[in-house]
C-alpha cells in the first residue's frame, strides 16, 4: 500500500500541473488512477473541482456567464487548499482577512503603513519590518496576503525615498492624483507613475532580511530605465571619485577628534604615585608600616610628595590584598580543575600532582588575616 500511496501522490502532482495548463481530461484520468491506487481526500476534492469546472464551462457555452480560464480556477483552488487545514478549517481569522482587504483597498501610503506624515526614516523602517514579516506570503496564508505584501513594499519604497516622498506629499493619494490628471485642461498626466517602487516587494524584503542587495540580474527602475547591479556600482564609484575632498574630511572628523582627545588626555593625566612592580620609572623600593608590603616609587618621591604617607600606604595595602584575592581564586580554581580532570580519567599520578600544587597567594592571605 505504501508503494501505491507514493505513486498516487505523483499522479496527483501531475494532475495539478495538467490543471494549470488547462488539460482537464488528462487531469481527470490521472486523478482517477490515483483514486484506484490509494484513495485520498485531495484527489476527491480535485475531481469534484474538475466536475464543477466542466459544468461551468457547459453553462458558459450555452449562453451563461463566461467562466474564468481553467488555469486561473485551478490556481484559486490551490490557494484555497493552502489556506485551509486538513480538517477544512481556515488557517486565518476574520480579522486577518479584514486587515488584508483594508491594505489592498487603502490608497494613502501613510495610512497603509500605519504612520503619520511626520514619521522619520527609523519609524518607517520599524513599521515596514513588522508588516513585511506579518504579511509575507510564505508565512501568511490568508487570501490576498501576496497583494498586501506588495502594497506594503511599494508604500515603504516610495516614502523612504526623499524625492518620491516630496512628490507624493504634493500630489496626494492615487484617487486625488487621478482627478488632478483628468482636470479641465483637456490633457491627462499619469502622476501614479512617479509612485512606483524602485524594487519589487521581494527584492526589498531581501534587502532587509536576506543580508544584502539582490543578485546581478536584478535591476532597478529609474525614470523608466533599467540599471543592472554593475551599472549601479559603477555609478557609485563615479560619485565617490567626483566627491570633493572636503566630504572625506568631514567623514574622518569624528576619528580625528577621538585621536586628538586621546592625545590630550595622555598629556594632562598625571603618573600614579607608586607601583607594586619595579620598573625603570619606579625604581625606589619602600614598605608599608602595617603589613610590610613592598611598593615602588620614583627617585624624587621623598622631595616631591607632600601628601599623607599614612593614607598612601593604606591604599597600597588595600590594592595589594585585592591582587592577592584574585590570585588566590585563580590558584584554587586551577588546582580544583586539575583534580577533577584527574579523577574523571582515573589518572592517579595526575591526581597526586594536582593535590601537591601550592597556593602561595592563599597562604599569604591567611598570614595577613591571622
């Protein structure tokens, strides 16, 4: 039976292709063959569809209303099947259907995207991302989602373009523009041509979510012409070469300012008074009065330093103890990790070696606290 099921599914797929090309008789034979091998609801529903299509065609030939082409009807049937679950219930809600109808019938781009005329570029992008993900046909199976998705992309493409947005704000929604074009001067101008998106809805979606500009074969429509990706890149290079040097300086200003501020801060920040490690600059050794912690100062420390020596040495001891705590934690962690690894692999020699590891920083802390 499983083998028959697979063959029946292949017959159903072939029947769907035949329906799309208008070969109803071939599709009927394939579906009946699929029903004999492995009965399914899909084959039955398609057979019923073909039967209704045949009845509608007969009515049309008898003088009734003309029916749609078979391919269009079959496509609508497939959309209906995709929009319904296996038990026949819709995969969408009435609210989703109403919202898609609103978007498709909406003529004002601002209203379509749900933003005000004062919306900036950031708000437009945020709104587009939300709507594009919500109404993309691959995710949204509500009838008309594809048209709504295209309308959303077109509205964003127009409003995100400065020049097109100015023209759109000047002429208004399509109905108003069409009325202006049919004015009393006896000539007509199609203002809607200025409000076509430069890229398709899918191309725009890929720019936002697909990680880049469409491939080399994708073109953009500018003033009725077509630019390939290579032409756009060449134009961009030419604009960069023609740009004045001042624009480059303006672009580098933040970096130059950051470098200048870093240099200025290094000039005005004074050296620390001491170091816990000896160096060429801190070569004189001293010891604190309480814990006898060694610290190093500059050769002219005795003559230059005018502050409280007690407070300075208290700060030295506090920093010294903080370093010991950090070192002790690292020593214990390293020792415990070695012991755990040795026990995991059953390596007694490695375990004895780990147990014999010393923790001098911890011992020094113990001496200080006792």
